[in-house]
C-alpha cells in the first residue's frame, strides 16, 4: 500500500477555514478530534518509516510500517463515516492538493554573537541546524528538536527571523520547500557531532567555514537580526526581488535595537 505524506484524511472531515481573526483555543479537543490527530501522526510515522525502509531494503521494517499505516486507517475510520478500505484508498491515492514541504531551522547564538553551525555528514559543508517538520509539531518545536538531534544543543525558540522559498536561495533540494528560520536561545547541552553531523561549532560572521548551498542568505539574515538590523520578519514576495525586500526589512528596523 504506497503512501503519500502530503494528504491527511482529517482534511476531508473538517469545516472550511474562517476569514475571522484566529485566537488561541484554550479548550481541550474533542475525543473525535484527538483520535483523528493521533491517526494522522501514526500515518506520518508510517510514511517516513516506509520511505527509509524501502530505500535501505529493510523488508521486515516495510511490513511493520505498512501495518502501522493500516492501524492508522482503522483508528481514523472509528471517527468517520467512511470504512477502513476507503480510508486506505485515500491514503494511497493522494487526491489532495500537493503543497511545498516545510523545513524549520534554528539560528542559535552564543554570548559573543557567534552563530551555531553544523558540518553535514553527506557533503562536509556547514549549515544552520534544521530539517523537515513532523506532523503533530509546530514549526518552532521542529526547529528545537532538529538542533538538539543534530548538535546536542538545547534551545528555547524566541523569534521568527525569515521565511524563504528554496527556489530563490540556491538550494540543491529536489523538492519545492519553505524554510522557517527561528532565533533560538541556547539554554543547555554541549554542541558537538550528531547522527547527521560531523561537527558543530559557533562561528563569527567574518570567520565562516564553507557553507552548504542555500544557507548563505539564511546565515546573513540571522546575523543581521542579531545586530538589530531587521525590523520585521524577512520573507520572499516574488522571485528575484530579494535585494529590495532586504532593504525594506533593514529600513524598517528600530534604532538601537541590538541583541545582548
């Protein structure tokens, strides 16, 4: 049963979004909603597991993740008018609108204004710690998890620095993705090698090592934000307009706003 990570069965059974301003919801989710969220998270785990198990040729793990996907469909069907077979067909058919992937990254500074970078195991180049978000996480939670997994640093997420379209920043990724970079406060852990990184260190901007393609602008924006030169979150308005957007973000900064 081939699965696609881009569609959630939940989306077919919930009401359209309202145009009214959204306020944080303090009430607990209903049992039905909670079961559907759990089913979606199980399906996401199965999708990721199947991808890597098939890539590595781990036949028994493929069987296990297929079973998890079917359990997810059974769980969701308990709260829906559709039966398990239809839910599984929807899982495999991917009929929903395909959207860009989401990547969350953590810009972590030490007390000297140096930025934490990790040296990737796949190409030996350096980058801001980060990775794909998981179902059930906020983008901020994903950024904190990724930096912990890749470098061992424990952080608190403080501010959103930028939202970048990977088509416009020189990324070598084969898929369309949006990159959310958060300023994070280093609160614990000793940065070092991780499962996907050969090393992790803090660098001043004038001493940067060879950088992974697609990370140059993220790193520059992170340092500008630290120095208080960005007044607003930077994001891509349209292709090829980065220079004017960056000038606008800098012009909108507040005088004397500096990180300490």
